[in-house]
C-alpha cells in the first residue's frame, strides 16, 4: 500500500523564547523537523508534505536539506491542527492510500510504530497513536468504549471525569487520504480554543458508523518539545537511544557518555569509537573501522578497516576507501582517498583525489583556495608526497611519483617522476659554535653595564 506523510510545523513555539521557529532548534545536530522526516523516510512514502507557517522560508530550507523531494504547504494563520492538515490538500492531490500525520516538534516517533498503525488500519477507518501518560497534563484524552476509541477530548474542553483519563493522544493519526480530507471538511471550531481540531475527526468518523482504533506506544516516543529544558532532556534521550542502537549493531564505544551522535549516524559491526568523538550530520561508517579519541566527523563516509584519529577532522565530502589511515591533526574535506592511502600527521587535504596506497607526508597541504575559486589536487596511486609539501592546486601528481620535503609544487608531476622544489643547502663548518659564543659574550657585557 502507498502512504503519504504530512508533518505539521507551522507553530512558533513561543515557550522556546527564541527568534528561531521551534522546529529549527537542533537535536542530534539536525533541526527537530528533520527527525520526523527521518522516521517518515524509512516508510518510503509516496509524498511527504511539511506544513510551514512561522519562519516558513527557513523551515522550508531545512526540510529541503533533509529531503529534496519534500513538498511544502503553507498555513498563513495557525487555526488548529485540522486546518494545518487541510493546507496539504493541494500537495496530496491525486494520492491514493493512507496519510499519516506527524508533528515537527515530536522527534522520537519510530517508523516501526507508524508501521503498526498502518497495520491496524486494516481493521479501522482511522487509527490514532495513544500512550499512557505518567502525568497527562494538557494532552488530549482518548475516550474509549471497550477497545474502540469513541472520541478525543482536548484538555481545555474536558470534564473532570475526562481529565482523569490517563490514555492520551500523541497527535499521530492515520487514515485513508480521501476519507481524511472529507472528515476534515466537516470539522468545526466551536470549542474552548476556537480552533479546528484534527482530533475531532475521531468523533466524526464514529458518527458515520466507522471504527477508530488506537495503537499504544511508550510515552518516551511521543515526547514533544516545547521548552529549552525539554530540548536538553530530549538531547540526552536521543544520545542514549543512539548508544543503544550502536551496541545492538555490534559497535564498541569507549567512554560512551562522551561520544556525541547526530541524526542518521550509521556505524557498522566491529567498529570502535573512542572517547570524545563528535558526529555531525551525514556520517556513515562501515564495519571494522577504528575512530580514535577527539575526532570530529561530518558528512563523510569511512569504508571497512579504515583508521581515523586521534584528533582528526573529516568534513563534508570526505570519502575514505578501505584500510585508509588518517592520523592526528589531519583535516580532510571534499576529497576521495583510495584504498590503503595514508595521511598520518598534521595535514590539510581539501578538494582532492588521492590514489591507492599513496602516502602523504607530515605537514602536507593542498592549497586549494586562491581567495575566490577552489581548485582540485589529483594524486595517483602509490605516490609518495614528502613532508611539508605545498600542493598548489590545480595540480596533478602521477602514479608512483614523489615530491621532496618542503617543496612548493605548482606544476604537474608525471608518473614515476621526483619533483624537488627548494634552494640548495649551504653548510658553514663551526659557524654555529662561533656565533653562539659571540652572542653570549655580548649578553654578559650588557649585563655588566646595567
Ligand atoms: C495536540 C492535540 C492533542 C495532543 C497533543 C500532543 C489537537 C487539537 N490536539 O495538542 O490532542 O495530546 O497535540 O502533543 O490536535 N500546528 C500547526 N498549525 C496549527 C496548529 C498546530 O502546524 O494551526 C502544529 C504545531 O506546530 C505542532 C503541532 O501542530 O507541531 C501540535 O500543535 P499544538 O498546538 O502543540 O497542539 P497541542 O495543543 O499540544
Ligand atoms: Ca504541543
């Protein structure tokens, strides 16, 4: 069955006390809205619509960065959750199958949970995701009739008896696309908030003789973020979840509490991550990789058996093939390193292609930027780049070529050639000793005079 997803992200989130729309605050290095999108993507949806409102342009940009196929709908005025979903009608025109509604500020709903809801749709016209709340607070309450859901009542509109209910609405809801919009069409706003409540579709479906089901999940999964304090708590929960996932995937974490994961961090079996490693977005690591202490990785891919760090920085577009070694104080950006290549100490490799088993000596720099344009450095296989080589791009170094230490390489070096660029050395016997003696005598004389 095809499914589509609508993510509501129009609210301002005034309790964040921020100029930034709530869904752009970051969790695991990614904006909140990206988390709901990430869970939705796992379901391979036909269409995904993000409903924007406050800070629409910025929210749209973040949504596109997460998934360039995302569709956007705009809700100019926040008139309630049903009104928000109604804005997605155009974007969902012609779709068949189910629509799942998620919130941009609720990052932990798992794709497995949404799948369970889709499964429950076989028996019900509408399926709601509910949870037993430790403290039901202001959540909407699920009014049950046996195993069937009879209606959802918002806290503001609930009676004392209804407020005593602890089974609450997460906000995630699922129904057939055309049925959903037909139900939304009849939702009114005659309630305590004067808003169009999406939750009203439950009672309306029941009035039409349709059945409504509830899928239950853990409260932690439906955690919504409204304040900075909740965001900090969510970050801790996110990190704990990522650690648990890593253990399950067969990854060893040394000093796990000090490792910082990001949304989408993927690590293969028998890899080892050392203390104080920070993952930014978009890192994938294959199996048997070692990342030593204090590395910072973002937007990069590390293949099987590679070793990185300590103190290495891999920036977006760093692509390490199998068994590559990256050592301490090395920065790699937008560069491909082929199998077995080594950059072991104090180097910057940017906008470059490095061939297999090539060795880059300590202190080597690809001079990739002329102040306006970026240029590429290409190095062949089995090359040996001497320590402190400046590779002034654009430049090509051939297979099996060498550069002498301290060379500033501005011209291409053919296969098998040695390029040496430095002035000849002169050596003066005994001069160092004589010079030192003279300087010490001078200092002694000055001290006597004062
Ligand atoms: C909603 C539910 C409530 C549920 C709770 C769970 C309704 C009427 N109530 O209440 O039953 O227990 O979520 O957290 O649905 N949004 C828009 N446009 C709008 C209104 C909201 O995009 O016009 C977005 C918000 O940005 C937010 C989400 O929808 O991401 C939920 O809105 P919010 O105002 O927080 O709803 P609650 O009152 O918390
Ligand atoms: Ca809320």
